[in-house]
C-alpha cells in the first residue's frame, strides 16, 4: 500500500505493477489507479489518526497532555509542560512517509500545537517493548 500511495509517476506505473503482480489485476485504467491512490490516502490517514488517539489517550492518563492527568483538575494554563518521548518500533513509521506525516498531523490537531511540540516521537528498532520503554525513559 505504501508503494502505491507514494507513486508519483504521471501514469501511476507502480500502482499498475502492484495490481498486476500482487493482486493479478491487469489493464487497470488510469482513472481507477488514481482512485486507488485516494483510497490509500483515506486508509492511511485513518490508521494514523487511530494511532495518534491511542498515544494521546496514554498521555492524558499519565498527565502529559497538558491537562495534569485525569484526576488533577488543573487547567492547561497551570501546567508547565515537560518533554515526553514516545518510542515507536516497526517499519511502518520509518518506511511509510505519508503515515508518519499523518501521525504528526493528528497529534498536533488533537493536542494543539503548544502541547504537541513537547511530545517527541523516537524510533527504536530493537524489536523489544522493554527496549522501547528504556529508550523513552532515557529521553524524557
């Protein structure tokens, strides 16, 4: 999907190749290939927004979303924001440019620009949740 989504050739030749080689669908008109790219955009943006919502939910629970936590009762203006590092593992974030952009866009939209600038996304490639936790703790 990432390869089709990031195909910027005028005739969407990569989309046509993937449809033929992977899905065994040949002779797809350009209009349909353009529709497929738009569908990739919708699916990717939704996936990134769901991931961002999960991240923000955790940030809210631990009081790192600018609210001071679920039971705090303090307003955003009373909170001095600290940097929070969220570690992400896997190829989706590192390899799929559009997903990464949509994820950052959604975090900024949900948290607001003032709060989102304090949330740092770091990639870990060690394949271990423990390693991700340690990386996040060491950067926060």
